[in-house]
């Protein structure tokens, strides 16, 4: 291994040695502790320290780095107190996740580190969002994100690289090519010679770097960083290295040929660098021994602190209170000046006024800029707010949602428009595993609203007509809003944008241009989690949301003799159970009316809640009316049969007769 110091001073060379030695000595200690059963799981980075240390040493402390589970050197180079890391690994409260997640699955704003989730790929899109925020501020900061050769097969990898290339984002995409994904060798993962070649397809600079040579890593990245600061753009970096231990300690390395282990053992990044410094006279044996002793003492002292920390005592309130970031709702009363507008106009008006109110709000989506979106809601926004804030995206929902999370991490608010709610399936993972869980896991908000044009009645078929709210109402950490009227749509969307938690905001397409209402001209808010009681009566409680609210109103208008409480839920998560239970206790009969298919829909959960909480007040079984349990068809006759509109009245009369 050949080292070139270039212009580095003796002090800089020694500093890099201290930084690369520290994670190695911690790892050696951890291997002892795991054999003693004092740590449950460990993902070793032995042999790969030069990459973590080199990358992090090049970055300023104010620049974000997104590591993986083999990048201990990132955390030690950022000087995180070791006792906090040990507490994290032991699942204690002084760690970064309060015992809720393990190893390196955490982030910390204090040290500008954003940790991974087990799905690997989403963090690449997060890096895009962080870098976009930096680029918008023109602060010349660089973002570095790690991944392994295995994760380069994930769609998130390709989506994130494409967005970074198109938007010219200053991201270092770092591939640690260590030979194996768990036990699968690289020749079974990709057929190109080098992963760096993938950068060519995205019009991106790419380089192959010796990942075991700390000076090559440091010097090359220092040069690249300066260039990226002066001319923002992404780079793809493939670091050739090797994983000297198992995927995690329990898996072992029996599948690795011994000659390969021996070859890479000779390339050890720590011992080779030590030998080089000794040879050129920069590192003296006495000083090296002193460094070893000091680091080992630091490890032992910090382990003692973590070991003395008590085990976590769980509390229900402690767990449930951290699912969402606390949000102090700000009530803004509506003005007296009103205008009769369509549902779609209310959505547009909310977006427009929120963009004016929140200068850090970014809207992203397919065709939303000059074209104005599939439904023309953002038509003209580019002229008023500019393309920096109203951003057309490639067709890559996963990376765009993840980028929204990155914007949130770096001080912005994000709105992601799904062209149709059906298309959210290609962005599902970052919503339910990243946005939903981040605050619970490590206290980081996900200030992202995902707009969801949804619903049938327009003969758009199976891929443009779903109302798929139940995919998300069952996921803790998400809020789900589904208004039926223009007044509610504007006020609830304003509140959703204000809320620092992730919100799925459903907008029924058929209501866009068919429903009118007097709506205040100025900005106002409506609290999430509060249902609206549209009609009052003593015979039956009708619970609904979205388009079926209007269908229920039509039925009641045709049958004025029916005295019903009609509840428009407006927000599905959190759910206004207080209003529901009060009405049920009054009427004794309940029918829940949804457009979604029956089995597994939110009507089932509401029904179960009523049975559990109001059973003694019921005079009849709780009834559910929903669409057929089939995909939604295209032809009008089939769609009319699929939707519940033609079945509701019959079930309602049966219930009243019970």
C-alpha cells in the first residue's frame, strides 16, 4: 500500500492516526463484550475504518453525514461521548433512541449525523433533501451519505442519484464495496465491473478509491469537496474495501475463502498506516503506546458510566407521548370576508397562503411547476414562488418522499404531491418506515405533508381511483386527514402544513370541481382530530368522511323523516372518538359509511371501538357500508356497482327497523 501525504503536516497525519485508531480499539473491546453477552448484536467495521474516518474528517462539523451500521468511525470522529454510544448499544436511556432502536439506527442533530433504517435505501434520498436545503441557502455545505454495494440494487439508490444529478445537489454518494452483502458475493449482486460505472448513466462524476488507504480517501475527498462547493454537483464514490468479520458477529465468515481473508488482512488500514507513519518518523513507538493506553482508558471509563446507568423502566405515557412531536396548535380565526369557491380552489388557496406564510416551505411533485399539476392546482405558482420552491420531480416517489424528510431535517417544510393517491405505493416504504417512526425512534420530526388526490366516480380504473387511507391509518406516527368540504379542506390543510408531524392529506378528485362552499378569503386553521357534526337526530348515528358524506346528505335529503346524527370525521388519525361515542350513546344505532373496500378499512376499527366502549348503549349491531372487496373497475356500470352509494340506503333502513 502506497501513501502520499501531499501537503499534510505531521500534526494532520497524526490526527488522522488517532481518529482511525480509536474505532479499531472500541471494536476490539466490543468483540470481547459480545462474547461475554454484555452486548446483544454488533456489526463490525474492522478493516473499513479509513472510509468512515476519512470522509468525516473532510466534512465540517456543521455538514451532515449519513452513515450505516459499519461506520463507527463517523461517530467517533464527530467526538460523540463514548458513554452515550455505549448506552445506545446497551439499550439504555442515555443513548439516542431511549432503548427503542439498536446499534447505529439513530441520528443526532447535535452532531449532524442522520442514521440509517434497516431498509438501507431511503437515507440516500434523505441526503438529497438535506443537500437541497443547503443549496437553497447557498451555504456551500456538502452532504455525505453511505451505502453498501448490496444496497446499490435497490430502487432508492437509482432514484436518489437521478434526483441529485438533475438538481445538481452537492452530495457525496459513498459506496463501501466490501465484497459481500451478508453472504452474497458481489458477482451475484451486479454484473458491471465497477459500481462507479453506474454514475455515468446519471451524468455524474464517479471515482474508484482505495478504501483502506486513509490518505487517499482524505486527499481525494478534500479536493472533491472544494470543487463541489464552488460548483454544486453530486459525485459517486466507490471505495474498494473488505468486510473482515461477519455481516454481524453471529453470522461468521465461513463462506469467505481463507485466501481472500489473508489478502485483505495484509491491507489492514490501521496497521499499514501505522507502519507508514513509523517509517517516515512521524509516529514514535512511545507515543503510539501512549495513544493506545489513553484510548483504552477512555473506553473503560465510559463503559463504567454506561454500565452504572440503570435499565430503562417502561411507562405507557413515555412511549405513547413520543409517537408524535408535540405540536401547539395555533388557532387562526376565519375572516368575515368570504367567497364561494370549489373544493379545488380551497386547496389551491391554502397552498398559496401557506407558501407566503412559511418561506421555508417547498412543494415537490410530478408536473407541478409550469404545467400546474395533473389537476392544475399549482398552475401559476412558479411565476409567483419560483422553481426553487415549486419543484418538478422525476417519477421516483420513494426518493422524493425521502428528500422531503431531508428538507425537514435541515430546517424546511415539505409538501409532496402524489399525482394520484394510487401512486403512493411506489413511495410507501419511506412513509411508513421513515416519516412515521423518526420521532419515536430518535426524536426527529418529519415535517412533511403528502397530498393524495384519490377516489372513484370518474371512471379512471384500478390505478387512478383508489381511496387507500387504511394503508396509513394503521401506522403509528402518521396523521391522516380526509376533508369533504372546501371550508374544511382549506383550514385542515393549513393546519397540516403547520404541524411538524407527517400528514397524509386525502383530496377526493370527484369533489374538486363539483362541490362549492362559502370559504373565508384570508388564512385560517382548523384543528386536526376534531370531527364535524353536520346533522343532529336521535334515531341513528351516521359516521363518514370524504365523498360518502355528500352521498349520505343526499340520502337524508330524500328521506327527511330520518332523524340522524351525521358525523364527518374530517381527520382519521387522530380520530375524534369523543364525538363518536357521545353520538352513539345518544342514538343507540350506528352505520359507518366509507368509500374504501370493506375488509380492513377504517370502518372496521371504528366499529370495534364502538363495540368495546359503547356496547351497553347499542340497540342494534354496528353496520358498515363500503365498496366491494375487489379492485375498482373502469366501466361506469361496473364502477357504480363497486361503489357503496347504491347500497347505503337499503342498509340504513334495515338498521332503523332493527
